C-alpha cells in the first residue's frame, strides 16, 4: 500500500514537472500565452498523462480507456452534466456587468483559442489526469465511500480544485475569483468523478467537462462582446 501511495505521488509530481518544462519552452521560445499556450501544450499534456498511466499499476481499462457502461454514462451526461452546464451558463448570462468585467478570461481577443480549448481540449487533458490517472490510482489503495461516492472521487476532487491555483499564476484568475469558485469547482469535480465511478469510462466525464466549460466560455464571450458594443 505504501509503495502505491509513493508511486502515485511521484508520478503526479513527474507530470507537473514535465509540463513545467513544456510551458517554460513555450514561454521562452514561442512566446505563447493564455489559451494559445494551453492549446499548444495540450498534446504534451495528453502524452504525459498516458505515460504516467503506463508506469502506474493501473491498467488502461481501469483508467477509463473503454466505452464502459454506456447506458449509465449517457444518463450522467443527459441527467446531470447537461443541466449543470445550462445552470452555470444561465448564471453567467444574468451576472452583473461588474462581475463579468472582473473575469479575466473570455476575452474578445483570441476567441478561437478559448473556444477550441473549452469545447474540445480541456476535458481530455484534465479528465485523463484527474480521473484516468489520479482517481484510478487512488482506488487501488483507498477503499470505501460516503453517500455512495467513493473516497477516491472525493480526494481527487479536492486535488482537482486546488490544482487550479495555476490559473492565478497564468493571470486567468485573481485570488478572489479562485477562492470564490472553489465550491462550484468541487461540486462539478464530484459529478465528473462520480460519472467515471459509475460508468468506468473517461468518455462521459470528458463530454460533461467540455460541455460545461464550452458553454460557459461561449456565454461569457457573448456577454463581454455585448458589453463592449454598449460602451
């Protein structure tokens, strides 16, 4: 058990060390920033995720590389993922102008990179790491559940929330915005992890993740463009 814990932590740190090197390269030699850099670094993130899964004691099937229980998976998308995406998008649509103005992403510049990352890429990158690797690895030595949600789902969700602190260092969020989004990020992560727990496949959590981020980003950009026209 101790060996599994040490290996999981070591591989998790290895992932972020390797991505730090990639991001430093993109900063120094390609001068890419924001969502443009996220899009450029995505293939490396995916390869790093697959690599640490290969090294870990988790099999690719256990990591969600299958269709899993597609009936349950589709139900989590339609009955949970879609309503959450619509609810959060509506909250952005009716948010005050001041709160929209303070959000640093959703810029009207570089829209295609923001939409590309939000609708297609973010789910693959983050679900591969936090569900495919981390949650599956935690399942090896962390058993039990709370209200039918596995402890591995809860712990990986806590890690998921606080790893988004990187958004502050990339200039995408202020400290106040990061803290304010902790509750919603945690609940959404529980939904993503529970979808993976029930279906056994990354496919459905990826769809939910992309749906939520893509719809929210689209509405946010719309609000910002409309605000600029009214100025």
